[in-house]
C-alpha cells in the first residue's frame, strides 16, 4: 500500500492532500462550512479509500478485460459484478492506474456500514480529484446528503463541463440506503453523459439497469468474464514461477472454473510442492486457506436459511427447485437457490427450464464438509429423500446411489432389477463410493451386490465394481432356476458396463453378445406374453421387467458405440437404429436418447441433413436432456446440428452448436466429425493454419479408414489453397482410394491445370455404388465433373450435370458445397439462371452466396511491408497465434521455454503495431504474412 494510504484528507483552504492541486469545489456549495476533507464534527476522510489499492503481486495484465472496461467507460455506466475473489478490485485498480488521455478516474472504496452523509462526503472528495480542469470551473458538490435542488444544480454543472468526469466506486454493494443510490442514478441520467460511473459490486445494485440495457448504455462484466481462460491460467502460473504441464493447467482451470482467488491459492500451494502436476490433482476446497475464504466471504454473508439449503442439497451433485424442496422440506428452497445464483460465480445454472443448480467445485467441497457435520441420521434421511425423488423423476442411477448411501438395501435391489437398462455408464461421474452392503444382506439377496457394482460402474470406478460383481457371483450359486436366470441377465448387463469402461471394443462386443444370449433360449414366435414378461420367467414376481426389448436396446446400443468408436459408420448407424426402436418399445428414454443422438450425427455425416436435424431436435426435446445429465448424449445432438448448419453454409449457427457439443468431441468417432466441422469453419473464416492443425491432429487419431480419408481429403484441399501442393499430393497418395481422396486428387490436378488428368482421377459419382457415398462427397465430385465439362466447352453436359447435382442437394438444403466450390462453379450457376433451371430460387440464392464469399488467399507468397520484418521463428509463432493454444502449449509444441515464446510474442506485437493476439493476427492477414 502506498504511503498516502495512511494519510487523511484535511480541510485546508484551496488544496487537497490527495492531489496537491487547487481545490476547485469549495465554492458554490450550499454548505460552505464543509471545505474538502472532513465533515463538521466528524472524523477525517481516509486517503486510502480515495486512491486505487495496489494490486497483489505478481500482477497479470488481462488486455481483454481492460479493453472491455475502456470501452464501457465511454458510456454512462459500467458494472463489474461478481462474488468475492473474482478479481473485481484488482481489475478496476489496474485499469484506473493505467495510462490514458485526460485525467485519471476518481476513486472511492465504499466502507461497510457507510452512512449516507459520510458517503456523500467521500463522493465530494473523490469528485474533487477528478474536477481539475480550470476551464470548467468548480461544480457545486455537496458534502452531505444532497437536497433535490442541490442534485439538480450539480447535474447541471457537470453537464456543462467540457470534459467528462470518470468515477470508480468499488464495493458498491455496501451502499444500502436507497436514497444514496437514487441520487447517483439521478446524476447519471441528467449530466448529459459527462459523469461516467464504473462500479465494482458483489451483486447488481437496485438501480433501473433495464433502461440502460435497452439504450445500449450499460456494460456488465460478470463472473464468467472475470474467470481466467486456460491461457491466462498458464500465464498466472508462469508469473508465480510455477512450471506446470499443459494437461495439468487445463485440469486446474476446470477445477477452479477460472476463479481468480482460487487460482492464486493454487499457485501459492503449487510453489511449495515438488510435483506440481500431483499438487493440481490434490487441490480442493478442503485446503485450509480455500475453505476459510469460502466460508468467510461466500457463505457467511448469506441468510441462514439460504446457507442451510445449500448445505442440505449438497447430498446431490446438482439440484433444481423441486428436488431442493423435497430435500429440505422448504417450499421456498428453489427461490433461495435462484437468489443465491443471481450473483453468479459460485452457484451455476444450466440455463434449462426448470433451472438446475450446481455449486462451484471448490464450494461443493466445503458444503459437503458442512453436510458431514450434521447428525448421521439426518444425512441418511437426506439420502433417502434424494433416492425417492430421483426414482420418481426417471433418474435411476442417482436414485441407486442415494439408496445405497441411505442403507436402503431393498430399494437399491429393486432399482437394479427394474431399471437396469438405464444404469449403463454413459457419462461416468466421479462421486464418493457408498458403504459396502453388509454380508448378510448380500447372502440373502445377491442382486444387492450387483446393484453396488452397477452404481460403481456408473461412477466410473471399475475396480470397486469388479469386486462387487465377484461378490455377487459367489453368493448367487444356490439361487432357484427362475431367479438364477434373471440374475444371469443382470450380471451380464453389469459385465457389459465394465467392458465399456475398459475401452476394449472387442470385449464390449463379446459382453453385448453374452447379454443377448440370455434371451436366446426364450425366443418364440409369439414373443413376450401379454404382461410383458419373457416366457418361462413367471416364477419370479420381479422377472418380467428384464424383457427382450431391454436386452436388445442395451446390447444394440453397446454394439453401436463400439462401431462408432472404430469408425465403422454404416454398422453403427444400423445398430443404433435397431436399438433405438427397442428402447422406444421398452420405454427406456435414456437408452433411446443415446441412440437418437448418435443416429443424428451419423445421418448428418452421410448427408441426410433433414433426417439428422429431426433426430437432433427430438433428442434435445427428450426429458433426460434437461439439466446436467446426459451431457454427452445431448452433445451429439448439438454436433449433428453443427454439421447440418455447416453444410447449409450457416457458419454462425454451426459455431454456436459446435460450442455446445462439448463431450461428444472427446470420443473417437465424435472427435473426427467435430474436427471436420471445426476445420471447415476455420478455413471458411480465413484461418487455414488453424484448419490444418485441427485436421492433422484429428487424422493421426482417426478411427477407421473412412473417417481418415475424409480428414485427409479436407486437409489436402486446405493445403492446396495455401500453396502447399506437394504436401497435399503426398497426403492423398497415402490416404487410400476412397471417393473422398480420389475427388480431392482430381481437384488438385485441375488446380494444376491438367484437366485431362483430373477427368481420369475423378471417381464415377453417377455409378450405382455411388449412392452409398456420403452425399457431400458425391456432390463435390458432381460439381467437379460439371466444372470440367464447362472448362472443356461442353456447356450442355455441364448444365445437365449441374442439374443432377442440384437435384441431389435440394431436398436436404446443401449450400456450402456450392458456395465454397471451385471458381468455375459460380459461372455455371449463373448460366443456369439464363438458360433455365428447375431450381431457379436455389440457384439464384447460391449465386448471391458465392458472390458474397471473400476472395481466396493467394498462393503467390506473402507481401511483407513491415519496417522491421519478422524473423522465421517469429513467423512460426505468429502462425500458432491463430490457434487457441496458450503460450505454454505453443512452447511445448516448439520445444521452447515459455519465456522465449513470450519474448517472441512481444516482438511480434511491436512489429505489427498490435496490443493483443487478435489484432496481431488480423494485421498479419492484411499483410498476407499468414
């Protein structure tokens, strides 16, 4: 803290101890006895509250937020609004002390328990520090609570100033007097934009913010904005002198959700350890400093009722209003959660209807610790209530976990027997293991141990699940025949879950076949009896639920997942279609969602865009897609929509849907299709370098030859556009002879000017077998064929071929294949408008779409017009700056130190006259450096 933090502002004639400048505001006051620094009969004003605090070291500048503040300060009101520890004061202080044209902002930190009189006294002193323009004269600032006429006089004086007055109010949430806020709002509205307020607060102040929003005059920087990005996390760790591997940086960013205070605690803790990567994995909310901060700054200010609700709902990973009411017995629990979530930062909402709430991961650790302090009987009762609620709301996996935690053994067994198809580990969630069921209960009912195994498999804990499975098998030897048959089916289902966790696709197939074999002996022409029970199982009153459709749905879905993971797309499509119908007949919405969402992606991949869109919309409308459940399944639905939008040349919509695909992009088949879509969007958006990196990375891990060929073909096309013809040719030579690389090779030959070679290389897209090609590939081949015919002077054949391509493309709304095609396609389309076409409206739209596309990048080499050219190393790093890689990741890619990369980045910014990555990339593209 600077020395002046200990000073006070004293009442001196004509000067202020804060600035040492003439006091301009001591005249024209309605209360002239108050000069500048102390209220009559009151204590002096503290200078530390009127100067920005010194940010904690090391200071990490965050240009994206500083730019937002600077832009927001050009309007009347900017709010930096987030709970404790999100870096509000640090950001405001860094910005206020930065270099700028004109006077520095006035600063005031609001104190706890601030009276209105004392607040206005400080406001008067703060405004004096900003009113230092002699040309404007002294506005009449009252030092106490202003009367209406004083406010009007002050507003008029401020409005008449030549320069605006910039005021920073930190901790505005501490102002509790409505009259004080009303006075501030009056000034903001009646000073003709001369008074500009930048405020930091833990919650939105009770001002009429909607009016400024509607007028476009409000800037809000919230917790989501203040959260550190992965790149910023890496930079912060480097600033603290901590070297952390890139994967561990990503885990820390996820664990803290970018919470600045949590990251600083983590950086300090990592600095003390010998193994930073392990320290990252151990970093949690139970660490003393983190727990104390969260209790004191986040939980303590809450109302007791809200804190009690948060503690009791901590039995669940995520809750919504009905579940919270069931757990706590409070009808207003949902309202209390909504109020707590309104500030953001520590209680996240999923945006659904109804809203689901999930605490910040570190806060969840603290809340679970508080939950554990309740009497054991109360905790068991909470788990029992949770089990009942989940069971009644089609969430059997969560119901099973809570039944086991509550010691409700009979309920746990019943859930396994009746709901086993919904217990497959589609999205393993690491949750604490329930207590092991007692031996006596397992001997009496071996299905109980199977239930424990199924719960652990669902949580991704394969080792414990395997132990419980063996325990169940050991106690099931003496079961009577009907029950033994049912037990065998349930055990086979658990074995299938464990096989899926193991990632061995052949073992998954064998386990799925073993599950199917449990109904093979019961097959009969008549199928299930009238009650839905499989023939021969009527001896056990609980056996009727494990029927053929359940087995076919679960086993078929497992076969489909294995095929998709290995890139066998036609097989996966058939398996999912069959399993989807079985799940629908059996009334298993979660299994149905899994199949519907993957089917949507597979339909989009083969070009059936209309069917893909319908399936994706169907998946997203299903109940299991609401809340934080089934994120992977819903992610596939969003991926399907992204692929549809991409092929229809709607890049903004495709980008938005791709961002929601999330976990779908982490699984082998989904990852390859995600890469195709993302790379296409990058290339279309003028970032061929990013597209090439995305495609190359995905190609090395692509499952199956078909996806590998698609990735290679797209990569070759981008390489050709940027002038790397040799690289494109080598890539296609190694890619195989499928229709996608063959079409790309033909296009490459045409680009080289060898039309005859292109004709020979082009596969026959009109042959009967071509109907099985992915439609985008077939359309691309057809357009190339038409372009070759047009180039050879055969306009009639070119027109006929183009009509055939349009006939294939029109039903599903393909656009991108035309708008991003070779230059000659535009002329062919325009010619069809003159000669006549059955698709006049579509062709007219396509011609406009082609004309709207930016010109392709020249392959003649960059035009360097810099005063000081970039070095080869700087050019290499500049290409990486187009990507989302952090400085740490770029350093790892190039085998350089992070400091070396940062030095090069600073030189790049200087030479390109840029202040941030985006500006540098834009300037480099303008100069054709990349």
